[in-house]
């Protein structure tokens, strides 16, 4: 198990009681502000000492209050990328990057400086001062600094929160490469469903200091009820698809998933690229018959695998479309009128504009 | 106006030596006390704070008198140091340095303490997660960041020592060649007929040294600040 957390902590009026395990290469901690995400990563890194409980990373116990074990933070080997970067202002980029290396025994230095610099594209910044870097550059240097300390786990506390959309788009590919190439498992704190859908392999959902769901990203994101506040409209199925061809006449790209072909506005990726596609539950309409006379381009045939318990007027209907899980958020009334029940064949209608480019991450192998 | 007499040169050299030793000797205790006062949470912190600041508010003569009864040959601390280590303060230049160090100490501590308060502790946390033991964090993160404050404190301490008069003359008197610093020499000149010329020469020297110290510190601080903040 990469990460095993079972802690109770009280801070002022806030009570955290979190228990989860994760084996994901990138585990996202999701929840609204004040749900305890940062407290958990601070407890893992040693900046906060939980009142009760146990934390183990890659089988190594960092905290066990019953056995009176609390490993001091400088001996934990947990990399931490903070929201605000926290680069040392008196050191240039090169010395910021090498900071952790001074404190790593020479036999344990695995990360190669050149490789990390190359991975993050920061080679041209090495002699600069942190104050001269842009927000996105600072965060890339902060990620590199944490990696070069050879951590057993890399924590990222909303590392992109202070950046605008353009800067975020600049960093996502680096985090994806990190996830797929560095071999260091990552815990990412986020309150953006789109970000999680793009990056996470496992998701832990927190609400008011408690874990309300945890599991693989594809599994957790299919249930819109976990994303009650910010994410209700954003949750949906994650499926993997390959670029099969580009249509120059209509400026479209055709993707091939197990569920069928999907047309989307022209993408820059070459034919054959694997993409991770998010189908938002609220963007999917169900039809019992093959629909006719619709402007929507994408219709996936499948059958209902299960129907989530209803909450208010809406229900999540889980579908199996040729092996790909798809979820549609429909009203309770429609479920009754159409007589939807598990096993029933249906057609999922998806408007082509429902693919948001932010979630069109390049999929690494076995990401889902 | 003619140049300085040999006696006057002696006073200038002695003043520089006393001020430099006072500043250097109080530096490390000054940083330590500043840290204790700013970061420490212990019983008696308030009392320590008051004690450190006393020389700032007490009449210098009173401080000198305390030093005389504490560090004099028959004083409890003075007698102990003289017997155990052969260190004698009374009527020696070392005593002048001690008096100057104590009078300048609150200024040194205040300047350093202010700069410690302005250090972003999140940077120290970040250094910890990168594997740095707290002692190293202090050495390679905190210390460089508070360097401008340390320089400011050193200049204040040095300037105070150059001008210290009351505590010094009370504790170690004004012995030419041993404890007669520039201020006591100027005072001595004013007490004898025809001493105006000497008083004026030493006053000018004193002004030049003060301005030079200020200039050097500004220059150093600018360089350091560029490194720390840029």
C-alpha cells in the first residue's frame, strides 16, 4: 500500500476524522475548502502532528500515536509542493533545486538533476532568482526541488490554485509526465473536478473532515452525489479513447472508445494518441430508441448497469456502453416514465460540445 | 588646525578597539536572545525582555554602578572571573568594552528581533520537508534571511559603543591609554583651560567614524537585501 492514513485531529472547532488507503500513482484529495484536505497532507508531511492515529507511506510508519512514533519532518522523505511555491528568495533556481540534495545521504540520491530539469522544462531558468520567475515557472521549480530530495511520496497542495487557466494548462502536461515517468507516487489536493478527471488515478473525497468516498478515479467520478457542492455539474464518467482520424471538412476529430466513436471539435493531437475523456453526467440524455432527427452527433448504445439511490429530483443512472462505464444524471420522473431499470438497453446521447478541453488529458498507460 | 597628538591617537585607537570588541562579543548572545524573545514560549520571557531593555531606559551612570558592584574586583562576578579565569574588568579596557556591549545590547537585540519576526516561517517548514534538520534550517534559511537585521543591529551596537560615556566612566574611570575612549577624552579636554582645540579635533574624528560606519552598513545592507529579496 502506497498510502495508509487513519487519523483523528482537532483544530479549533474543526474535527478531522479521516481513514483511507490508496495505491494510486496519483491520488487526488478532493473536497470543498475547510473539508480537511490540507490538514491531511500536513499530517503526512509532519507539519501537523495528528492527535490520534497512524500514517504509513510505502509500508513505512511515519506516525503511530499508540506506539508513540512520530518521525520528525526532516526524516520523513515526503516531498511537498506548496500552493505558493515557497522558493528560497536568497538562492537562485539551481540552488533551490539542489537544496534537498545537501541533506540526502549520497547513497540515496537517485533522482538525476538533468533528468528532472529536463522533465520540467526549467533548464533555461537555472541562474535566475525566484523573484524574477512567473507563477507557472515558480511552481515547476518547486516541483523539481521536491523531486530532487528523492521523496518516497510527493504531496501537492493545490499547486495550481494561484495560477490562471493559461498557466494551469502550461503545467498539467508536466504533472502528467511526473505521474507516468518519475516513479514517485503523488498526492494532489484539489477542489476542481476537471483537474482530478484529467490527472488522478485514485480519488479520496472529503466533506467536513470525513472521507465520504475513495477508490479509483473512474469509479469515484461516476457518482455525482459525492461532488455535491462545487462538482455536481462537473462529475461524470472517465473513459479512454484514441484519436482515430481528423475530419478537415467539418473541423472535427473522431475518437474511438470501447463504447463507440465520438466526434469532437478538432484536436491538436496526432492520430493514435490516447486521450482521457470525461463525459459529464449532466450532459447525457437517455433514449430508449435509436434517436432520429437530433443535432447531437454522439450516440452510444449500451445498457443500464445500476441506478444510484435518488437524492432530491435527480438520479445517477450508470450505464455500460461496450465495456466503458458512462453515467447520466436524469430526473427521478424520467426514470419512472421511461421505466428505467438495470439491464434495460438504452442509448446515451452526448452533445459534442460536452467534451471540455481541460479534461482531455493525454492518458498514460493504465491510468484509469 | 594641526593633526592629532599621540595621546589623542591613543584614545581613537582605544575607542575603535573597545567598540569593535563590544559589538563582536555581543553578536552571538544578541542573536540567541532575539530568537528566545521572538520565538520562545517559556516562563519568564517577559522578565527577560525587560532585563534586556533596561540599559535603554536606565541612566547610564546607574548601569555603570551596577557593573562596578557586580564586576568590580570585590564584586561577586568580578571576583569569581578574576580567580577562575584571570579575567579582570575593573579599570581595564575590557571593562569599557563590557559596559559598551551592555549599553548597546538592547539596540542590537531589537534590530535582530524585528527581522526574525518578518521571516516567513513557511520557508522554514519547506526546508524541513526537504530533509533539513532544524539546526541547518537556521543556518541556511533563517540566518541569511535575517542578515540585513543583523547588520543593522551591529551598526547600532558599534555606534552606541563609540559614544558611550556614562556607564564607562562610572565603571572603569578615564585612564589615558587604558580606558579613556574618545568621549571621556573630549570630556577631559573640556575640564582643562585651553582644551578646546583637542576637544574639537576628537569631535571631528568622532563624526567621521560615525558617518563612515553608517555608510559601510548602508552599503552592506543594500548588497545583502538585493540578494535576499531579489
